[in-house]
């Protein structure tokens, strides 16, 4: 059974949306982060994997539709790492990033932070980010546990140092009124998190820079390993990690500074935290797909910009690489 004739719309390993446009990538990643895939059973996952394997080998039973194939691929891509073939732990999947990350964002944005609470929330945030970065990395080359641990230590240290340093500066700024100081403190997490996120990506995926990542020709065949492509992959991922916290850590303080003046929250102070949590959840749910849609997951680069040995190994003018998420 020929794939192209029997199922003209479905493409194995591809997106059903145009990845050359931002809107197409946005629609694709909205599927990638769909939290409903967190609740897929083991039997359903196995069924999806078998269905895609049957399609690959031309052994599909009659009556299977394109829609069923796309759904099976969506579930497999949400749960299983494309390079290792292993299941990604639930809290570290992209579909789990918002539900598992929102409580951390709420903690980061709590007003009147103490030194201890600042350190705790920054540590927890970067620990979660480190595991997400590692779990969704380009894994065509192995990474040792020691490098993962060193990257984790570097990411956490940078985040905590920046956040604590900014908080100390604000506390010593006598020209700020108490109300202004609280408002400024709410924005402290953004530069700390944005800077640490870049450190986190670079440190957690440093082995890619050292060893390079696989690049593929137009037929999907590996034609070599490129450190230059790895640099591009990490740069694109790092930029998404700078954009990602902007709406999450900037919008909620602005919204909450307005909402807290409303009579309802002035009278019922116990509602502040639940409302704050909902605002953070909405900002996180908006920011994540927008940030990761900036670049395609499978990015392209001209062969002429890569190492000479890769140019000698292929006739393709452009090769593809998986930048990770």
C-alpha cells in the first residue's frame, strides 16, 4: 500500500500546518502543548505507535482515515522523544510545561519576597526549566550525566545570583516609596529569569556545541554532524527562552496592580492569590505557543554555511536539523 496514494494528506513525521509561516507554526505548537495529551493511557499510546508503524510499512487495515493518522502522530510526538524513542516524563513534556510551570510562576511573582523565598522560587523555576530543556533537547548525540549536572548548577546559580542581587539593590534604593518598591520588586523576576533561561539552554545543551548535531538532506538522510548547525539551534532556542517570560512575568504584575485596586479584592483579600494564579495561567498559556513558534522545530540552513565535509557529502543546497524545543 503506497503512502502517497492511499493517504495523500498525511505525512509521517511532518506537521499538517505550513512550518514556513508563523501562523502555521503557531497552529502546530498549539497541538504540541495540548494538555489533553497528558492523560493518554499506555494502551492508547501503544495503539498510536503501532498505527504509525503500520502506515510506515504499508500495512494499514482498511478504513483508517487521515484524521486518525494525524491524531496518532500528535499523541506520539507529545509523549515520545523523536531522537531517543523514549517517553518524556509528564512534568517535562511541552504539553506539561504550562500546568506544571504555572505554580512556579505564581511563586516567582508573589509580592514582598524574602531572600529565602526568592532563592527557593528561582531554584525551583530553573530546576524545572533544566529538566524541560534536557528532556526536549536534540538527542542525536549522547550527553553524560555529569555535564547535565554541571549545566544545572550553572543555570540555578545564575538565576539566584541575578534575582538576589536585584532585590538587594531595590531594598537599598531609598528614593523608592514603599508602594513603588513593591511594584518594582514584582518585575525583578523577568531580567533574572530571562538571563538565566539563556544560561540554562546553553549549559544544559553544551554537548551539542562540542559534538555537533545531525543534519539531514532533502530525503531525510543524515549527511553529517555539524557544530555550526548546533550553534544555530541553540541560538534559536535561547531566543525563545528570552521571549517566553516576557508576557508571563511582565503582564501579571501590570494586571494585578490594577485588579488589586478594585473594591472586590480590597474587601476580600483571600481572593488575591486565586485571581493572581488565573492571571499567571492565562499569560503562560498565551506566551508559550507564541515563543516556541518563532522558529520551526525542524529548521533549515544552507549547506554553504556549514562545514566543508558536509558540503562534500550531499548535493542538496539546504539541509535540515532538529533544533529541539
